[in-house]
C-alpha cells in the first residue's frame, strides 16, 4: 500500500489506494481466534469502539477535506494522530506508533508538519470527522453511551500511555457525536499503549509483534506486516528470530507461539479491565450500541468490512 515517490525520500498513498487495499471482503472460511471472537469485556469493548474511533482515518469526507490542506491518506493519519503528542521529533512519534517502520513515520510526520500547522490540521480533521459521523449516525441518539464511555475512559490511568494521555488532554467535547468519537478514541489509544507495553515486556520488537498478530488472527504471513512499511529484509529477519524462538514454523504459529501471543493479549486485557469495570452492568449495552454504530460505519464505506482488520490490534 505504501508507495515511494520518485524522489525516493517521500511516501504517498491517496485515499483511493487505501480503500483498494483494505476495503476487500474477508477470505472465505476465515475465522477469528477464540480469544478474539469470544474475548473478555476489555477486548469486546475495544473491538466495538474501533470503527467509530477510526472514523477520521476512513471517512471519505475527512480525507477529502484534509486533501485540500495538502495531506494524503498517510500524512493525514500520522499528522492527525501524532498531533496529540504536541510537536515532538519524528522519532518520538514513531516510538509511540510502535508498529510502523520508524523512518516511514518520521518522513510522514515531517511532511504533515510542512504542509499545514498542526492546530489547523486538528481543527479541520475534527470538524470533518464529526460532520461525517453525524451523517452516518443520522437518527441515532449517542448521548448516553457517549457519556458513559467518556466517563469510564477519561478516568483511566495515563502512566506510560502517551497517545492516550495526549488525546485525553484535548478535553471532553460537549457535542454528543464528537464526544462519542473522542471517547472511542480514548479506549483505542489506551489499549494500544498498553499493547505496546505488553509486547515490549515479552521481549518482542515491532516487526515480530506484527507477525505474531497477523498469524494469530488468521492472516497470511507478512500480509499485514508489509502494510506497516517494513522492508523485506527486516521482515525476513523477524521471521527467522521467531522461528529460532520456537514460536513460528512453516509460516504459522507453533503451540508455543500461540501461547506467547495469547499471553500478550491477556496482559493487555488486564491493563484495560479498569475501563471495562467502570461501565459496570452497562458494558454489554454499550458494546451492543457501539457494534450497531460500527456496522453503520461499514455500510457507509467508512470502515473496512473485513472482520480481521478490526481484530488486528
């Protein structure tokens, strides 16, 4: 999906390229691992939030509006998400994003900052995303769920969670649709930051973790990892390290690899349990409503339809 421009120093992916790459039906017979399909409260909440949380990334309206500022699909993503960190060096943004090739993130971050001031980028992105999501959710009343989710997520521990903490510092919106998107983003970023910590504690680098995840959810080897900008030699070395560790063999996970990936999932979920617990007996209701709104996003062409894409986090 990532294309290097003729100069060799920049990367370009427009919205149409991203849609062509990711808006494809799932492979026939593909199934999720039981721990995802029948996951605990924290996993179910994260997956229910995902399509709404990612509306800024996949909404045509948001992408077209940001293109008017000189941003393509990737610079919109990196600039918009990274802006909550302030204006750090690209290496800092790359470290927070974790799963992407660092040079790619740094290049995209610098390109986004050169194209438009970050405060303007965030303002335009927010306005376009909320307008798009409001259209998708026309006739729905997200106010109560947005309030419940925002209260639960905003009170979570921010220690060691830079993307979550930056998003939370942006402040809780008063508008119900905006608040819903913001709260879903908090849940997503909190889990993402926790997932990075769990992978690092297991002694895994970003490429190895991408490989484990894609195999764990049933994607072909390196099919997902390659979309994160990693060069072939880096991916080959990562596969070799996982093979020597006894976690990968013949292009799939061994029993040890399955157990190792499940352990990372469980440690991530444990860090997210306070958010799920804060919803109490409203959790299932919140997840049901979010899943309904997520399906509306999919039907509107504002989130990839392949169930494996939602699970790859």
